[in-house]
C-alpha cells in the first residue's frame, strides 16, 4: 500500500531545505526531490531516517543514493521536459523517480534481478511511467538510441565508449569517474561523433559498475 502522510511530506520539505543549503539551486530538481516519497524505496526499518541526507542499504548489497547526490547529478544533466534519458543502474528506483518527476522520458537498466523486479512493481504502483530493462548497463540500449542524456549511477573506471555512441550529438552524459574508493563527478558533452568535451566536478563515492555481470 502506498502511504505518504503529512509527516512524510514535512520530512521531505526539511530535506529539500537541507540540500538547497548545500548548494542545489535548480528549483525543478528541488521540487522533484520534494515530490518523490523516498521512504517507499526503503525497508520499513529505515522509516525514521528515510529523509536524512545519507545513502542507505537496499537489496543485493547496493545502496539508495544520498539525496544530495541524486539532486547534484540531476542538476548537472541540464534537463528539459520531454528529453529522452537513459539511466544506467536503476537500483532502488529513487533517482529514476526524480528523473520522471522532471518530465523526461526515462529508460533505465538494472543488472540485479531482485532490484529490477522490486523497483518495477513499486514504480507501477506509483504510476510512474518509466521504461525498465534487466541487463548489462555497459551495453546501454542501442535499439532505443540516440538519447539526449545518459546518467550513470555507479562508479566507472573509464568513460564507456559504447554509451557515448548512444548519445545524440549535443547530448550530455553524467557519471562518477574514477577508482572504486573515490570518483569525480564528470560530464561528457558529445559535440559530434569524433569530439567530446569533458568537465570534472566534485568528488563522490559510489558502488562500482560491473561489466558483463548479470546475475
């Protein structure tokens, strides 16, 4: 059952104020974070801390990202309503839902079957219209390319060339780039088929992206 009480909504407003103070300035992103009931993406045991600005454990040894991180990545995407966005790493579906609330067409891939199935059920219950796929995120979704934006929600050692190919010219990819212990949030602007512009932002820590491993 979907339950989103006035108390939950009040906790979200405090969370939005907190991430605004930390530097998130895009009002559409802040609104989306305020709209998504994060507690529904977590085990009931975490209800009291669901709206703290911290990453928390979910199934398959993964985590639900810190709300600030979700907002930071969403802000870097420079989204416009109606854009076609590919998300690599559905996870809990929380970032997926924030993207949906930003008015874009979301295509998302998850390699853990348990997460894919659980998230699919929850997003259906929430009536969030998202195209979900079970598979290897490194391969992307060539059948649905090109995409306006690509978001990678796990740590990546190098920029995946196969995913860059699936970006439109003028398209943008946001990813946490670097070794397992620490990544730098990075944007890749695809100017044309031969040229990209890479910009480095702040440091973060993500679970690593695993290639060719679909349990």
